[in-house]
C-alpha cells in the first residue's frame, strides 16, 4: 500500500490491477488505519481518474454481499437515496435516516434532498480544509468532482429543511489547548419535531476529525484541532436526538 501511496503522491494514476490490490488492502483488517488514510488522502489530492473510479467500482461490486431479501421485495423499487418519501412506493428513504454530516454538501444533493421528516444534523468543518473548501466551490483540480455549498450555507440549508427559527445562537468555545485553532458554534435549536442543527467551525482546522489523529502531515490535510473532541460531542448530541 505504501508503494501505491507514493505513486499517487507523484501524480501517477493507478492501473486496474493496482486498484484491485488497493481494495484488498482497504477491506482487510491487517493494515493500520493510518496507512489506509494515507492512501485515500493521496488519491483524493491527486484527483481520481475515470479509469480509477471504474476500477474501484468493479472491484467493490465483485466483493458485494447480496442481502437476504425475498424475490417479491427485490423485484420492486426499494431504495430512495434522497427523496421526499412521498412516492407511496414504500421505499427505504435514506434522507430521513441520515443524522450526521461531517463536511459540506454538494449543490446537487442540496437541491434534491427533501427529508420526509425533520432530522437532526451535526456539521464540523475546518476553515483551512484543503480538500473540501470551507467557503464552497469546486472540488478537484478542475472542478471535475462537482460543487459544494459553503459551511454556512450547508448549515442554513439543513435549518431550512428542519423548519428552524430564522436566527441561530452563536458561541465561541473556550480554548483548552493553544494549538492555533479555535471553535465557533452556530446552533439552530428551535426546529420542527424537536430536531436541532449545529455547525461547528474549526478556525485554522483542516480536513481532519476534531480531537482525532493527525493521520497525515498537516501540509497535506491541514491541522487537527485539540480544542474539541468531535466524537464526544457527537455521542452527546445523538443521545438527545434519536433522529
């Protein structure tokens, strides 16, 4: 995996057989999480080619496990990725079950997503994220990966979908560690169905999990803040919001 990561950092695309080896390593329990993170980060920074995406899709599909669904159910439509839930097809509506967002959302998903019921949302994003622009815009070197909303617009979009009060509360969290980062919280708590939308802005933070590992050097993904433990915040948030 290290050789493949080095190849990616040099801007060289992966051949089909190399993608097969990469998938085998990613799904195995033998490689350290940091090694897998290094590979995936290098791939994202280089920018995936059409050939690489197709190869990954083939490899993952070849390893897919068919769920035990009866033939009658399987014959009809059973999955709605992000819809209104009002199609009366009794589909499984993913948009009503998603309760966590850890980055900005694409403009296409934002326009199409209409949850059937209010859903609580928690968003963390760093202002210095080199992969997903905090201010919104294009993804990838030439915008080939589409457009994303800014952090502020993503939070506001979820607040609108949850019919929250127009004005959120804001708070600058106390700094517990002087690591050059700080945390600002924007919260919409007066929302339909008891839902809540929170957006955590990590000032000077990168494409990292707050309080988590600095899984690759800062020069690649930016800084990991120590002024917030996102895992603890997440657990507390969803302990109070079951949807």
